[in-house]
C-alpha cells in the first residue's frame, strides 16, 4: 500500500512576518536589526483583509492603532459639519495610516479600502513601549509624522496656486515615484482611485479631471484606458509643473 504524502500548502504571503515581507524596508526603519524585528512581530497584527468599501476606522472613533498597508489601496477622508466628504490622501502598500491621530483620542478622518486590501495593525500602546527601547524606531515614526505635516502644507499650496494641469501632473508624477519605490513600473500602473476621488482630492470637478487626462493623452504625454495609465513622456509631464509646484505626498515619494 502506497503511503500518501499530505499536501502542505505554503504560507500565504499575507501571513508572512516582517522578515519575509517585501515591503518591510518601506514601513520600518532600515537600521532595525533582526532581534528588534522579532520583537516588532510580537506586537504587529498581520494580514487583516478588507473588501472594497470596508473601513479600517471611522472619523471620531477612539484611536488605538496605526495601520501599514500590505496590499491594495486605502483612501482617507474627513466629513465637514455639513456632511461633505473631503479626500485627504491615498495610501499604497508600504505606507502607514493613522499617524495624524497619534496625539488625539480619536481618529481625525476615516480610512476606507479602495479595492481588496490587507493591512497590518500596529497598536499604539505597545508601539510606544517598544519605541522607548528601540531609538531608531521612535525616530522613524517622528520622521513619518513630520512628513505628514509637510504633505498637508504642500497640498494646500498646490490647491491654492496651481492650474488643473499642474495638479494632475503632480499627482501622476507622485504615483509614478511611489510605484517605483515598490520596485514596480513607474510608467505603467493602475489608478486605485476613481476620477471623482481624484477631483475631490485635488479640488477639481470630475469633468475637469477627465478633460485634463484627455488633453495629456492627445499631447502624447500619457495613454489612458479606464484606470490603466501609461506615462509615455515623464519629462513632458515634469515640464507641465512650474519650478515652485509642490510635490504632493512627499511621505510616500521620498521617505
């Protein structure tokens, strides 16, 4: 009688620890050593799955954790007193959400999955304790919070001074840089967000967003098919920007 060897499935990439995660260098300080990574893995809750439209947290709920995006994409937004939505940002794998609420008792915005997404949860109380023992970790999160402040300031400048073409070009160049950091193509990628979210984020009407995409395509700068974008001429897109045009979302592009 032949002995049947059981089939052992390899662990899901979503259940891999920080050691095996290809994004660990994006969301953790490079100087963290092996022993410190092991201690981080003890506190990080890995691989929570969200379907499109599901929330990681909602504005005003008690703050408890930050979240690192592992796959998919997240948008954050705030609601005005009149109930109007204002998109604050878009987060891709390797980027951390919730840093702007660390000094408060509740989340300052809502975070919703734009597509099927997985996140790693980082409980603040445990992180604070560990950060006092790992100086590089504490410094890393201070840097991330500082860049969040810079991002908010530069977005305000972009919305107050720049044309629709400059705003769209800045967003496309920013996404290009962020995909490049993840070792993906910087010229061929899928927009995780719909046009209405882009318009909301950049202070433009949806029709204006569509017209600018069409204008860029007619000039040969980009090719667009639905949400699939190919940047044909990075230099031409960069030339759309004035020298003083801020690069939105520096946290993601340059960290």
